[in-house]
C-alpha cells in the first residue's frame, strides 16, 4: 500500500511553540508527539516565497530547511522524517534528529527496517513490536499522503496544558477547572487508538461550535467503539448548571456520530474496520485484525 510522508516530528509543546512563529499547522499524534506536514505551501512559510518552485536544486532547498531545523532544535529535539512507499515495493524512509543545533542521528533505508521508528525510539517512544512499531504507536499511519494531514482537525494547545497523566485526565470534569482546555478532548487522545484520533478531533471541533467551554469526564473504548462522556456543564458567565434541551440534543448528536463512525473505523490505523472478537471486542481492519 502506498504511503508518502514529509514532515517534522517532535514533542507537542516544542512544535506548537515553533509553529506559532511561522503560522503553520500542528497535528496531534499519540504519546505527547505532534507533526508538522511539509507540503509545498508549508515549506514556503519556512524558507520564503521561492519555496519549492524556486529554480534551485532539491539539495539547496534541503540546506535551507536544515537551517530552520537547526534553529528549532535549540528548543528541543526535532525529527525531519520522509517516507516513500509504493504498493509491492519496500520503499524508503529517511530521518534526521536535530538537537541543540546538531544532527545527532541520521538513518536511511527500506521502510521495513524502520528508520522513522528508530528516531522515535530515541525520542522516548516505547512499546513497539513486529507488525506494530513506533511508527504505528504515535499514529503516523493515519494518512497515506502528506497533504492529507492538513485536512486533519488541528490541535493547538499551549505548553502548560500538556504532559498530564492518564489518572488526572480520567477523573472529575465538573466545569470548575481554572483552564477549560485542560479537560477537553485533545488532552485525551492517548487513551484510545491512533486510528480514532481524527474522529475525536472532529467531535472536538463541532463541540466548540455549540459549547465552547465543554469539559470531558471520560474518554475510553467500550465494546469496540468510542465512549465520550462529558462532565457537568457550568455556564462561566452565569454560574448556572446544565444546558438547555436544544443544546443538549446537539451535543448528543455530535457524540453519537463519533460513536457510530468509530464502529466503522479501525482504531489502530483509521482504515475501514469491523467488530473483531479477540477475547474482547475491538474494531479493526483486516490488516490489524490478526495482531496479538
């Protein structure tokens, strides 16, 4: 199956800070990581109006990007990762980790050998195994083309809202938090498979339209589908508890749509899936249905 990727990877708090300086999108991954897709439009924002259409070699363009990555790495390690895989061929991956202005790791090879996973390991991603490596763990399989990441719901969160433990995120949700964003869906992505992250972020975007200060009580997988429970809502302006019937119906529709979509979507990769009994019920595609 074809897969093309050209992106910057790193910790969410690092990429969010840096991307805000350039006005480029950041897409949330699992385990506290994020991605900046390097489409031609995004590259223009980094290296100037010449961008990818400038009459220069790809090597010269790469040098200009390297200067950007070198500067960024003063704030934390960043990975420039590329993947070019076509159906039936092993494809090629290449990664370089920039840290404190220096390339500290560089690897190029067949996708099967996992250069991107090697880089993610060095940044602290663990738990990979045959058939489900670090590339899959953080959710890089969600899209097959770099440009498709721009269509993903974009997560923008400030650094002090990150790094919360699962235990903290799973309790409460009464509307009394000092920072509402601490209890909204983007903080709960790691609790379910990467294949469902786009579903969650779409639900988040829709909820913000009808209930900007909503808070989450719990996000989990239940019987092979997403289960999103909101906390008691307290109006920040009036202090009144609860919402009216019309808003309640709209919120219920959003949550039900997310549940329904998750029942048709592989929770590992986001491809079409179906209910699979592995001793417990999960929704998986044919490729992931046989994994142990």
